[in-house]
């Protein structure tokens, strides 16, 4: 329903005595509290370990700068409160949505026509659902609808190559940090050393080099701030021992596999390799 029609619809329901004021205000207040958690997620609102993936997904949506999923998420959270949806099922659909919107919106910036209608329909249906079977059915219909819009690997890879970060261009910085965070987590054997506060290191340094080349994700590595400062503007060969000190997997892998020359072709090749790994290993739906 468009914004211009909401007030008219409300007035109509009010005139027909289909709205009880106290209950409406109570529900509105409750919904607003849930909506704030969805729009501006805080770790303290998801203290249980089993809820961490929900917080991570909501944080990802902020990085992707998308909002069309919020009405559905509100219905999803309320379905959990009404006990017609299990926590595992909520986590499952939110992980799906995170993966979908990473590919569709964050990387490929594809046209969202029709997606908001799918979300609105699912939100209304879930609001009216009375049992777990119906709730799962609605969620599966939404998943099937969105799955038809997933970009293929070729489109994803070409758009992935456009991601960049350098001094003076920071639009993709948080997204690249998010990508490296996910890659690092995918390579961890345990969760004892989860990557946090990732700093972005330019392998081929920014000084006296083509910004469009050195800014590509293939020329970037996740590093701690301390090691990033240590590496700074050194030659690539002189940075390898510093990369070996990192707690992250990617810098160590790069140091172990490094081969000269490290130039535009090598950067392009690594960029494509990262795109392939992301599409087929991390965000595969």
C-alpha cells in the first residue's frame, strides 16, 4: 500500500469501529520497538549466542543500504513472538536474505522491481498466519520468488571487479571489510578467533600507483591496524613477513603463494579468484 493510501485506509477502519484505540497504540508501540532493532541493530539486543547470526544479518542489511525487506522482517519477528516460527527457521530465512541481497543489491545493484511487492505480500500473509505450517509455507514462497532473481556468476563476477577502495574513494570500504570478514570466517576451523575490526591493506601501495588498479579488491588484504601501519608503503616483497604475522588467513595465504611480478594482471587475476570463491563457497544459495 502506498503512503498516500495508508491514512485513508486507517480512517476507513476507524469509522467502521474496526480499530480499538488502546490495543492499536499498544501494538504500535510494540512494533516500533521491534522495528528499531531491525533498522538499527545493537549487539546488546541479541545477547544470546544463538541470536548472533540474526544480528549479523541485520548489520549486513545496513551495510547494503537496503530497506525493502523491513516490513517482512517485522512480521517475521512477530511470528517468533507468537510462537508460529522457530528460531532456527528465522535464522535460516535471514541468512538466505543476507546472501540474496549481498549478491543482488550490494554487489550487482540490480533493479529491485517486483521485490518490494513480494515482501509486502509475504509480510501480510505471515501476519495473518495461525500456525507453523502456514508460516513455513509463506517463507518458502518468498524464497522461491527471490531465488529466481539471483544473478548468475558471470554478472556477479563483473560487478565484483568494480569494487574498490583507496584514499579519496571510500564508498565500498565497509562492503569490502564485510566481504573479507565473511571469507575469513569461512576459513576458520573454530570460532575462537573471529575476525573483528578489519583494516584494509593495499598490497601494492597507494603512493605513485594507478588508483583504479591499486584500489581493486584483488590488491587488498584484511589486516590489524598495527600490522597495516607496519606494512605501510614498503615494497610487496618486504611485506610478506609482516603478512605472515597476521591472525587472518588471507594475508598468510598471499605470502605463501606470492609470485612476482605483482602488477595489474596479477591483481585482476586475484580479484576474479576472490569473486569465484565468494559466489561458489560463501554466498551460494
